[in-house]
């Protein structure tokens, strides 16, 4: 005797209900994950004014002066961290005939600067002479230094000797600022 599914008209419905109940869970289920992050030392820099014009005011051959504003961002490690903010003249004044950092027309001509670095940085002390061969200090940072989220301010105030030997004209140099953190 052969049985047919037609003899069991409710069988497909029974199978569907049984399958859905078998997969249903009663109560509450939870799962967990561990979220981890390694926070590293970090440093960044924003030069606020991309062009700094040096001007001479006052008596004849008064030095040229101007200032460059910076915003720095820093985080150093807790126990042995440190950071530096430096500058270097990466392209000397051009065209030739005017001021020069690498080979000034008169001994003693210089592009010098003073620094102002908001806490947690420590500004360079006294007048610094810029160089085309080495980076020079603007500021330093100790262990566990943290800038504000929006950054902290720093300023480099420039003084360029106004030598009568300079030929008239417009001259420009490129100064590269570098910040680092450990």
C-alpha cells in the first residue's frame, strides 16, 4: 500500500511550524568583545602664515623684522618621552646679490630669531642664528607632554641684518619647521 502526502494535508504546515520553532531562542543572549587601542606618541604642526614678510622701519639700515605664527600638536610618552620643534633654512635667499644665510656678503650678517612656545613646550632661550646646514631649536617638550586638542601656539620672531651691500630687489628663502615626539 502506497501512502501519499495527500493523506496528510496538514504535514507541510506541521513541518514549517516545527522548523521555525527549532530555530527560535527563548530568553536573552549576549556576546562580548574586547576593544583595545595603543595610543602612541604623536606630533603635528600647522604654520599659520605661509609667508612672513620682513620689514625695516625706523632709522637707516634698521634690521628687517617679522614673525611666523605656528600651531603645534603633541603627545609624548609618560616616562621617557621627549619632543622637539626645530627649523632649518632649506632654501637660501634668492636671487643672489641680497641677504644670504649660508654665505652672507658681510661676516656677522644673520637671519636670527627668538622663540615663544606655549606650555607644555619650552621655548628656545635667547637669540638663535638660523642655518642652512643644521636644524636649530624653536622649542622642546618633556615626558608626558600634551597639547590642547585644538593645538598650542608658538611664534618665531625674525631679525635679518640690513646690510648696505644688499642689492635692491625682492628676496625669499624657505624655512622648514619640524616637530617630533617620542
